[in-house]
C-alpha cells in the first residue's frame, strides 16, 4: 500500500510517500513565503507530484496546538484545504489524522505524547527499529511518521481513533472508486 503523510504548515510543509516496506519513495519539502496564493500553488504542485499513484493520504489536522492569531489559523486552514482539494482532484483518498492518533499509532498505546521534532535517543532508536531510517529534516520526519501512523491505523486499528480511521478509509475508497468509474464512463 502506498501511503502519503502530509504535515501542512504555513512556513514549511512536509509531504512523504511510503511504499509497502515503509520506505520513502518520494518526498517534498515546501518552503515558500509571500502572498497566500503563491504558497498554495507551490504546495498544490508538490502534492500532485508526490501523491500520484498513492492509495491514501493522511493530512494532519490543521491548527493542531497552534497558538497564533486567528488570521494565522484561518490561513493554515486555507493551506490544509488547498492540499485536500488537490488530493481530491487527483482522486487520491485522504483522511485527516489527529496529532495524538498518529503519535499513538507509531509509538504504541500510552506513548503518544512526544515531540517528534526533538526525539530522545531512545524514541529515535525505537522508531527506526520499527519503520526504518527517519528523515533528518523535522517536517519531512513528521510527514513520514504521519504516513506510518496512518498505515498502522489501517492495518491494526487498536483504539477507537484508529478504528474510525480504518472505517473512514473503507468508505472513502468506495466513493473514490465510484468517481473513477464515472470519469471513465463506467457504471457507478
């Protein structure tokens, strides 16, 4: 299963595609400043490039732990919305994933509270033993762990949050399959 993890941000968005062996096959780090439209277009282009052929994309919920101004929260929601629109246009099923859900999925139940941008040596070693080499850049590392966490939720939904993700994936996959058929002129 090809899974994408996306860590949307106003300053630096990480996008990673992993394969069946948990290895990164494609990634992009979008760092753009300037007018909102310029940031959105660069992110949309990166999403389309990285996500082509993906089975599912997991997008971290917008504004998680964000303590900025309300206009910044709105801008982050716009960024997340443009990413989700790009995925939908390419018929890549996507699901939002809460920060706590993907962290719990990659670290195990009860171990979901950690700062992925400042991992301890023990946490780093555990994650690499489970999933493979972690990207050094923090936003790409988060995107990678979001993809891994989303995939863990699909393969072994142990908690309510993880089970909801697996159920939502089944539903959205049916919708996307119907849309693909409609676009090629088949029956729905």
